[in-house]
């Protein structure tokens, strides 16, 4: 996998402008939500607690596909906010987590007016290239 920072494009807070992945099997994860194994919302009202649950769920989903954070070629982070400080806090929290290597590839951070579950504040959508067997 190659992560490219083209000359003439702005510096990034950790992600790559371009990620080139070899042809091969790819895993497309559904957006990972801050729900526990019983489907209950974790961390009501606490964006960073919800981020922790999303990280745990994303790591479990990647592992089930035979991948890890370093195999991620695209990440999209949705945060229910229009506050750039909150967006930045979630980004920093994700980058410092075990999922952090996933955010070194092509990535997008979005503020959203609503997410799928009542009280949900964070969701992470990942695409990974599976390692050669």
C-alpha cells in the first residue's frame, strides 16, 4: 500500500491525500456505531466515550475480516456536530487509539446533523485491503 502526499497540496493532520492499494480482496465495513453487543448505546451524551466504543467495534469487525488498522485504505468519520473543536477532539482521540493507523490512509472527517441511532454522536466507516494469504 502506498500513501501519497502530492506536492502542492496542503499538509494534513495525519491522513494521506491519496492511498494506492494493490489489487486483491477488499473488506467494506458498515459504519461502526457506539453500540454494545446487545445493541445498546454506550456513552450517552459523551462523544469521546462513544468514540471508544466505535474503536472497539471497528477493531472487532476488521479482525473478523482478517484485517487490522494498518490494512485500512479509506476511513470516513461522522460526528454529530457542527463544532470544529468537537470534530478535532474526535479526530485526535481516534488517531491516539489502537485504530489510529487506519487514519493514516485516505480519510474524511464530517460533521453531521443526525446519525442512525437515537443519541448516536459518532460513526466510522472503513474500507480495508485484506493481506495476502
